[in-house]
């Protein structure tokens, strides 16, 4: 069944998350960039200095966005209630995450925000997001730039992303904020998804399939698999039920399997 979702609801469901921002002026400039495109919700993870007069000065009239910003000690806490998360990266990395073009990211962000909270995550000015932080994201978004000079100011990157979000709003919302969007009340949050991954890791250890001392890339690959599948709440409950049953069976076994036995080829 479709329901009418207002532009304000969509924009209020979109979080801009800044991780480890070192320059307070950049926080103010980001608040200004957000307000020009109608975004209001700013989450800060371990900013070096905030609140700060320089941030207020650079906000240039977007004080309401700045003063409403919430500060968190860790990224998972900032994303806890989000159902869809996109990280940003300018670097080419050895690890591959699902990628979205900037325009596609704007369109998907608007579509997903009709159903619940979503977040765009921006990293540190000089080093960006860590691989572990990107593991929390469903996809990675890159802004196309000059290959010879890829560096974008943090506020500029947010401005471009916010513009694409604004452009993705249906035309009729510009004057009359209504658009039909499918309801997805069963979408799971980041905290629920992280609970699944913890349960999965514990279960794999108990059945002898996963050795935390030699993790390689197993959990990261499983994260990517489930992020692509994007299970809803009923599917999540099925998965966790299967994991719980596997744990109970492993605990009843007279000789619990060792990791090396579980991974040994069977010869078939």
C-alpha cells in the first residue's frame, strides 16, 4: 500500500554524519551547505572542537542546524536508528564495497528516506573514513573529480551531495510537498543489523567455522553479502533463529568442532 510522504518528512529523515572533523569551521560550513538544500539533521562523531565560535561564524545564518547537531562518541551510535547508510570515499581502496554514482545516491537517498532514517557519512578531512567505518555502510558514494586533483573540501562534498538530494525530490514537491512512496515498516536499523553480525560471528565461532585469531576477510564479505540482500525484520528474525539453533546444536555436541576441522576439504 502506498502512503503520501511530505518533503519535510523525507528531508527530516536524512542525516548528514561527520566523523572526526578536525577544523570547527568546516562543521559550520557544512551546516550552511545543508540548510541551503533543506537538510536539517547533523550528527557529529568525535569532532576535535565543538561547539566553537568559528563553527558558528562559518554557519552564516544556519545556526539552527548547528545548534541542533548531536555529538556521539562512536559512529555506530550516530547511525543506530538508520535503515540505510552510504559512506563517502575519494580513495581507491583494495576492499570493494557496492558503489553508487553521486546522482544515483541522491535518488536512492530520497526513495529510502520515505520509509525511515537514512544517513550520508563523511570522513576526516585528511584521511576520510576507515575500512571498519565503511563496513557499517550499505554502499560507498564517490564524487567524480579531476583525476589529477581529487581533493574536495568537506563542505563542498556535502553541498554536492545535498544538491543531488534536492534535485531527486519529485517536481510536485517543490510547490506541494506530497509524493507517493511505498511503505516499508519492516526495514531494519543499523543497530539491528549490527546485532545480526555479532550473532553471526559468535555462531560461526561456536560451530568451528570462524577463527577470530585468523579472521582474514570472512566477516567483511558476509557483511557485504547481507548489506546487498538488505533483509527485512521478518527475514532477520528467521536468520537469527537459524543461528540460535546452530549454537544450541553445537553446545550439545560431545566434541565441539574446531575451526581447522570445519574448514578442511572433504575430498568430494
